[in-house]
C-alpha cells in the first residue's frame, strides 16, 4: 500500500511542481511584457488606448496566475502532508504486525472512526456496509482492501 501510494503521490507532486514553475515563469514574463509596453507607450510607439487594453489584460492574467499559484502551493503542501501521514501510518502498522489479538489500545491507536451504514436487503440477503477510518490516512479505498484480502501485494 505504501509503495503504491508513494508512487502515485510522487507523480502528482512532480506534475504540480512543474505547473508551479510554469506559472511562476509566466508571471515573470508578464512583468517583462508590462515593462516593455510601458516603455513603448512612453516612447510614443504604442497609443494610450492600446497600452491600457494590454495593461488590463496582463494585469488580469497575472492576478489569475497568482491565485493559481496560491492554490498549487496549498495542494503541494497538502500532498506532502498526506505523504508524511502515510509514512507515519505505515510505521504504526509495522508495530502491530505480529500481534495475535486486537486490544482496545491498538484499536484506539489505529482507528479514528467506524461508520456503520443502514442495512440493505437484496435477493433475500441482508448486507450492511461498514467503513473504517484509520488514523492519519482516513478510509482506505475498497479496491486496495480487496487486493490485500486476496493476497496481492500493493
């Protein structure tokens, strides 16, 4: 599970950092363009109306890029924190690998919450979904849990 999560998180972080770099470059490029049109306007190469139109467009684009920059930084920080939480969770799991019996202390350490859904009856069978939210990582995807139950390595 850890290796699978790490690889996916690493790909996502790399992509977000690449986006962040592109946004930063574009903001710097817009600064240079703004200076250039200002100089062109001051030298009479660019009309005041044209300068104002270009200036407004560049400023609007820069504002949108700054917002995107903040958003990307928040997402990167959130993903890095999530990766750290996964590492801490895996360390916790290693502590309990050889246990024979589930104790209240282990349960309190590993499980954050248990959600029991309303029972459903279909084809004469009663089924009830139960979701376990683990400390640090939340609810694990059902596909991952099925892989682990079937003996596959994640």
